[in-house]
């Protein structure tokens, strides 16, 4: 399905087939209509405006909250059966076998497993610069070398240079698509070409944490090439579009052999009953992904329009965050926002004059824009 959702009928059918035709009683429907995804605004909780970690400002949808509350009753039991249930559903969703799916404590643990399974002191990881730092951080732990390839002139992955860097010592090459922090994408056709260039012994780790926000038809999930490329691993998370960042759940898809190798490095019982119930609930909620994507992307477009009116430079984004050029080191700017009660993204060493901002609610984003205009007047950056 276009939004990677499951209708209740497909959800039940997937599990019924996997369980040998057993009858599955549908999970209880939410007691009240789903409101959090469709509501144009949510009330601001006390404390700072948090626009720093690419979280979903609308929080978990009601179906997830209801599911987590139900899960409390089974809090004394290990969640093995729920893990099996979700693994089966995800396998059907991505057209793979259950032993080609691995769950993690957020997608971060999936990246950690991959580094530990496929890197050593004799190998290296090839990454873009800048990109999400988890893979290089875990590579430090296993003492693997890092080869960082600068982004191209459009702030996207330089796939030719990355492929060229994948020599016999390359254990892993990491492709964050869409890329964090720039919000740029690699079109599906170029990913296919890249996969053919990379040596078969090098694991291609494609992180699709922000997959659901993309509207560009040239983009596509790399899960479509899992059968053709046994060295491909695709990583997803429930943290972003589904609003479950605090509950920690991600998953990886790959060949049976690669997933088994990663599984030797995972923590036992690395999920919990509450987030598993929530994941099962959101996957069968019709329209949820579309609602959330529309809410957040519309606010991003509004912010971009306002920045354009100001004459500011930003990188066109396909995600729930945006990189804005400030024209000077952003460290004091980040601090100035903190003093106004607004938390923005961190400083990236290779892009020190760019500020990453998470797309919040319209009100939160308007607060950021007001602060930006006060802290860094448009006239200071118009010529940058």
C-alpha cells in the first residue's frame, strides 16, 4: 500500500494465513474517534518548544494510546508472542518471510547490530558527510575505520564517490534516504544503480526513518530490491510518522543470513508489550500516515514560503525537518533560541552555518519563525 499501512481486513488476513487459517478476533477499536492525527493543533505542554530531535509534534495517535493502556494488563509477561505477531505483520507488509525481519529498540539498535555484525578493526564503513551519526558512533565502538564522503552540490549523497570508496575493506556502506540532516532524497532509480556497483560482500544499509514523509514520485523504498541484493538491509522506525519516539521501536529487513547474523548481537527482549501493541494498532489504522504526512508537510511548506519571502536560503526537504542557512556559526544562535524557550537542532561540524529545525505544529513553527526573525534578521542572511 502507498502509505505502508494495513487495513483491519488485511491485518487479520495476514495473521490468519500465518497461523494456518486460525480465526483472529480483531483488536478492539478505539472507544472514541481518532483525533490527534486530524486535529490542526495540539495544546502546548509546559516547558520549551521542542524542535530539536525530528519528533512528531502530534504525539502518539489515540489508537496507540489505547493500545498501550491495554498492554499494562500484561506487564508481568515477556512480550515474545507480541514480537512474533508484529514480525509476521511486518513481513507481510514488506513481502518477505518472518525470518527476514528483526525488531530493535528503535532503529538505532538495528544500526548498532549491523555495525557489530559486519564491521571489525580490519574493515571500514562508508558514509555521507553529514548524515545521521549513529552508524559512525557504533563503528567507533568496534574500532572500524570511517570513510566520509562529502555531499554533492545539492546536499545529496554522492553515490558515485561512495560506490568508488567501497573497496575490499568496506564492510558497510550507509545510505540515509531521506538524509538526516539535509532532508534530501536519492531517487529509486539511482539507488538501484548504486546497489549494482557495490561489491556483493559489502552490506548496503539503507536507513528509511523518514520514508513516510516523502511525496516525490521519483523516490521509492529500497525494500523492493531485497530479493535481488542479499547484501541489502533496509531500516525503518515507528519514531517519526507514528509519533512513538519515546517508546522505542524499529525494525530491519534483509536476507535470512544477514538478519540472523545481526540477531546474534541484539539484546534479549529488546522490545516491550506497550510499544508492540501500539505498533500493531497504528499499522491497522486507515489513513493515519496520510493524515500525519499532510499535517507536517503542509506546515513545512508554509515555513518554506515564509523563509522565501524573507529571502533566506534553505535546502528543499522531503522530511519533517528543514536545514536553514544562517550565514554564521549556529552555536550562539542555538543558544539564543534556548533562551527564548525554543530548542532547535544541533550544530553539524561540516555545515556549521546551517540550522536544522524540526517541523512542529503550526503554532510551534510560527514561534520559531518569530524567534528567527528576531535573532537573525533576514537582512543578515539575504546575501548568503
